[in-house]
C-alpha cells in the first residue's frame, strides 16, 4: 500500500476498532459479554441491522435516534469511534509502517482505559497488563525506546506513584490515588521509556488543571476532595508524547 494511503487506512481501521471498543466500554462494566449476542437498542431491545452499525455514518443518518422507539443514542459511542479513527490516522501518519500500527494499538488501549476511568473510575488490571506487555513486545521489534528503557519505565512509573500514594495515605489517613493509577503509569513507561514519565505527569497535571477550571466555569464546586481520573489524564498526555517521540526518532534517522 502506498505510504500516503496508510493514514486513510488508519482512520478506517480506527472507526472499526472504535465501534468494538465503544461496545466493550459499555458492556464490560455491566458484566455483559462483548462478543456474544447481536447489537441491539439499549432502550427497546430491537436488534440492529448491519447498515445501522456503520461507525459514525449510521448515527448521522438516524439523527442520533433509534428508528423504532425514538430514544436518543448515547453520543459516547460515536465519540469513541471518532477518537479511535483520529488515533489510527495520526499514528500511521507519524510512522507509516508496522511501528505506526503499534502506536495505534497503544493509542486504542489508552482510549479504552481513559473512557473506563472517566465513566466508572475503573482501570482493569487485565487491560493495564495488556498495555504493559504490548509495550515490552514493541521493544523487541523496534529500536526506540530501547527495551531496557521500557523496562525501567515500567518499574519506575509504578514505583513512583505507589510511593506517592502510600505517603499520602500515611499523612491524610485516606486514599489519594486509585490502585490502578501506579499500574497505568508503569504500563505507559513500558511504551515510552522512563525518560518520558515526568512529561506524562506534567501533561496530566496541566490537563487536570484545565478540567478543574472548566468545572468552576460551569459552576461546579472544586475542592481538595474532588475526584479527577488520573488514569485518563495520563492517557490523554501519553499518546501525543508517543507522536512527538516517534517524529523525533524519524528525524534522528
């Protein structure tokens, strides 16, 4: 496939992957099977036809409503599909090859974890382990970051937040971080290497400040007890860093 077509392929693949991820994000926390059973309307239970499952297009054609009962379809599904398409397109634009496909997988895993953290404050250990394991596997296939840097990143990322969480709990006598956050940063370190971890935390902090400001502008109270999904903030910061890192590696060669 010509290189200039690869980002388009990434977008199309991202739409398909995004449709699956949106279903997973909806069903998994409810204990429902992701692959068993046909897709149906959450309100009336009507089984959906193939043309009603086309990512983004079907939502637009149906004006965001179920054809039978008229219930509004949650926009979350389309948002996940669009985000996955952007991730696929950007990854294969930054690196038109297998390394770009690996980066897209990194982004899609981050997207899934971020959405689950926002909606349910849940970072499943199994999915975080897949993120970490795939990062280390990528280290066997690609030269940058090195496998050693990824291993150090995995250990250092987990240890740093685990120590902060333990220190906070010893002082405040309550949890300040979720148990999945240190594992999430460790998994990101397995992809980006230890050198990128301070930038991930800085980016997450800046995004968190913007979120808190948006809450204040909408009249929502923001206190020291307000819960921000750190895993989601780190995920949002990590993928642009992968793009920057990949672009820098390309210029170096």
